[in-house]
């Protein structure tokens, strides 16, 4: 396995393996950039929830637990840790009302609102895990602050998946038949994205009652 990794990382720049690296990196990139609105992060989720209304940490945690608990598994301490990071970054401000001196109510700053709106407007990158986390969360928030944006958001997300499928299919067609394991990896990604696209194209909002 060690030899395979060395070959994989040092493939010639023009090789198909190197090209596969670039496609995969493009699809998976930016997940750790703190200011990237396309990054999968509880920070964007908290900013989005604060678009609905100012709230303190306990209320935010209750909202996540009630409506998004099968998507995000965040403890109360993780929510408060996220709020601390957002406050330090200047994206939220805190106000402590006199009647509740132990509770800080957080609201968005201008910079925080800009970040939240960019996250809500941008389609999630075409990866099943990223879409599973972010897309229902964005729909939940949009339903409350801008319901007319839901249909365009679904359309934009489907277009994002279409684009990723086109890139991966093009790569698969160029990949030599002898590269069996690269083909297997691509087939997994393709089938995942194809299933995701079927789900998106059949999505009706608000969802029908079961």
C-alpha cells in the first residue's frame, strides 16, 4: 500500500491519475477554509439560524435538536464553542439583557450577514455527505426567511450535481481500462451522485406529509 501511495502522489502532471487527483481535489476542496461559504461547517449553520432571529446558545441548540437532529449532532458545548469562534471573527455580536444577565443573545453583524447570505445562496458542493448535511439545513432556513428562494435553490443544487457528473463521466471515458481500481472508485462516486440527482429532481417542497 505504501508503494501505491507514493506512485499516486508523484504521478506525472499530465497523467490521468494526476487528472483524477485534480478532479477529486476540486470536488473536495475548501472544506477547511473558514471564510468559504461552500465549506461544510456548523459555523455556517449557526449564522444561517441567526438570520431567522437573534438567539442565545441554548435556543440555537434546541432549534437544531428539534428540527435538524438527524443531520447535525452538536452538543450544547459545541454550539457555544462555535458562537465563540464567530464572535472572535466579528461575524456576530452579543448582548446580555438585564433581565437575563447569564444569557447572551447573539445577532449577526454586517460581515456575518454577508457570510450567511453567501452560504444560503451558493449550492453545496457535489458530494453526498456535504449535501446531506447542508442542503436540508439551508432549506429549513430559507423556508422561514425567504421561501421564494427554495425552488431556485433546488434547481441550482441539481445543476451543481449535473456539472460534477459530467466531469466524472468525462474522466471515466478517458481512463484506461486497465486501471480497474480507479474505475471502481469513479463508479462509486457516479452512482452516489446519480442517486442524489434523482432525489433532487423529485423533491417537492414543502415535503408531503407521510
